[in-house]
C-alpha cells in the first residue's frame, strides 16, 4: 500500500512533463524563428551597411572599391522617407543670398544671376571679399544689416559660411548654393590655388617647393595640405558653408556639424544644386525660384556664360582619389543628401507638369 501511494505521484509527475512541453513548443518555435531572422538581418547589414543615402562601407573602404562603386547611390532606399518639401513661410522671399562655395561652379552661377537680374528686374550685389568666411558675432551682425539694407528684390553673393539671421532678430533671406563631389573639389582647389598664385607673381610668389608640390605625393605622404583627420579643424571643406558660424562646424566628421548642416538646408535653402548635374540644378532653380532664375536653363545653353576653368589642372589617379575619399565620410553624406534632395525636387516638378498637362487636356 505504501509503495502504490509513493509510485502514484511519481508516475503522475512523469505523465505531466510531455503535456507542459506540448504547451510550450509553439513559443519555442517562435523564439527560434525570431532569432534566425535577427541573425539574418545583422549579417545583411554587415554585408551592405547602407546609411540611407549611400553605402558607408564602400565610401570608407578606400582602395577596396572602384570609383563607380564608391560613389554609387543605394537606389534601394526610398527617397520619400525624407520630407524634401520646402516651406517658404517666415522667410524674406524678395532677397536671395548665394553663399557660394569655391570650386563648385560658383562663377557660372554668379554670371547667370548677373544676366538674369537685368532681364527679370532685380538688383544683384557681388561681394569682393573672398577670404573671410568665418565671422565673429560683430561681423555677423554687420553682415546681416548690410543684406537687410539692400533694396528688394535683390540677390547677393559672397564666399561665406551660413549666417543665421534669426539669431539677430531679422528675417532670413532665401539661401542657395551649389556643391560638388568632395574629392573632385579638393583636387580642383589644389591646382587652382597654384594657378592663381602664378598669376599674382608680382604680389609675391610662394616658394618653389609649394608651387611644384606633386599632388599624389602630397596625399600619400600625409601632407597637412592634403590630409583630413577626424576631429581636425578645417575651413576648406564644404560642410561649414551649410553648418554655419559655430566653431564646431569646422570639426571634421563631427556628427553635430553634419546634422546642423542638413537642418539649415531644409529650413533656409529652397535649392542646393550639384555641379555634376547642372541641367537638373538649373531646372530646379528655375521652377522653384522663378523670380530670380526664370530662363536660366536657356541662358546657360544658348549664350556664352563665364566659366572659371583651370587649364593647368592635372589628372589624378583614381587610387589617389580613393585614399582621399576614405576619410571624407561627413562630406559625402552631405553631398549625397543634397543629390537625393535635388533629384526628388526634379521628380516633383515633373509630376506637377504632367498634372498640368492632364488638366489642360481635360479642359480642351
């Protein structure tokens, strides 16, 4: 009797084990499937770590990618996940400020604006200050007052980092700018500085070593003129033109500087063009800002517009460009952000034109 009472609970416990497993097996399968999915996702991201606008691994891998791959946009990313529409409210739409970045076709855009200002009936002002881009607070205040004193409608161009007018209690004008592939811009600037120095020989020519310095050796030897290090202070790159006058804007690959540049573009720049796609740039400028750019596309193609070209620029091997490209992460993220924005703006313009044609056909 004792044995039967003892064995009863033992048998009963053993019988309940498979019953509890039957209740748990769906949960076990769910956990297994979820784990496999997470492993697959992680491996896929490691293989193609896209940051939304371009393949970061390809950009930063230097010689491990071809030029085409390094500059390839990840077309699998849907552009509409970022709102590129521009809100003109709260801005002075009768004033246009072109804080032109050097070696990005700025002479061409400036020449177009000069000609169109006559045709469209607005005044264009050109600054002769080329080497004062970073301003202290008092200089910023004077700059803001000068722009605000200009009679409307008008446009103004100057090589200067973004100035936030609202910090001085004034309504901001509309900003525009044009960018260029960061490495191509660095190469162009390198040879342009030497060509300009040669033209100014009567003002004192730099030493022969600097004048004849080989660009490839400059890059490979980590010469300060051709080297950009994380955390270093640089005023020659593109990002400060959009980030602004804060000292952090000069810190290379600084996350806040990149974020601030994108915020300023979305808030104050109806259009930022891309030199490599001048046709799209002019179409978007003409359709977004007709008060200042109506007829720009036709003018560019049908007349002799001044283009500042350096005939002394030498060809640079792609391997050398890849070395430079490897540590320009923030510059390229900003460049591709602007490129995607411009393409989306062109797409929106094309869609609106199709809608207009459809409405006209219905009216007829």
